[in-house]
């Protein structure tokens, strides 16, 4: 009962934060005003479930691998739906994310920067998967929106004899840059503007600030590397546009 009572302030706080989120968006008459609130509630339920599951399997390589596979699948599906759902798009997003995650984790563990244990594999894998998902979404949506907004310009280049890739070259490069802006800003302001969750959590867990800082810079470098690979691979395939894309939802 004592442990359950300790969650009461958290539940009240989360409930009030959800109410503030929905109220502000409703007052502004924004679209899909319930989406952020529902996302918080869904995230809370999923965290509760995964906390119970991981407490018993975090040391098992097989279960950790299964957990990472589930995380990756959900992330790839989510990113694909944010751009445009099709099995072809899903194959593009999932393969780009998989390549970026594999390269990044291989560098981290092969160099010995972090021990290759189920605990660290789950922690680093989960962080990188989540950020690769976000960057995949931003890159795909930014490029598609740019193509839609500047379609007349693209048609003009095509009429002058430019190839589909040449006609969208600047838009493609701009989409990659835009997709990486949040991660870039987070990285360059770490310690001055923000204290990342991995850093704070490591300190609260008893690790020295120096060791926590070493872990955090590996996290940030991994996010940038995985995000760059993901964004470039996705945009490289999307860039040769021959037909105007359908509007995004």
C-alpha cells in the first residue's frame, strides 16, 4: 500500500498536465487536440507494462533481443504511417532504420566504449531506435511537404530536361538538414540548456558525474550518427520524384 500511495502524486501531476495540454490546444482550436493527451496516457500505460516485464528479463539476452525487435517494429510502423503508409514505404523506413541502428551499435560495442551486455544493449538500442524513428518521420514529412509546396518549380526543372533527382536535389538536402535540427540543437546545448534523461538517470542511479557524462556523449553521438544514416537513406530513395505526392495528413 505504501508503494501504491507513492504513485498518487505522480498520477495527479500527470492528470493535471494532460488537462493543461488539452485545454491549451482546445482554446486555440488546434487540430487533433486530443492526440497529445492520448499519447501521454498511452505512453504511461506502455511504460507501466514494460517496467513490469523488464524487471524480470533485463538480464536475459533472448528476451532483450525480443524487446528490441518489438520496439523497432513499432517505431518503423509509426514513422511510416506519419509519412505515407504502404508496404513499400515500410520497407524503406525499416531498412534505413535497421542499417543506421546496426552500424551505430556495432561501433559502440566493438570499440569497447560500452560493455556488450543485455542491460546496455537494451538501453542504447531503445534510445537509438526512438530517435531514428523521429528523424525518419521528420525527414520524410519535410521532403514530401517541400515537394508539394514547390511542385511548380520541380515541373519547370523537369520541362527543362533535368532528371527527377536533379529537380529535387536542394529540397532533398534541405529535408535531411531539417530532420537533424532537433538532435543537433539538443547535442550542442547539452549541459548548458538541457540535462538529458540518460545523464540525470545515471547520476540518480549512483554513477559518478564523469562516468554519466561519458555515457551521455556516447548517446548523443549515436543519435546523430543513426539519424544521419536514416535520413540520408530515406531521402535518397524518395528524391527522384516523378509524380506530385498526395497531401499529408
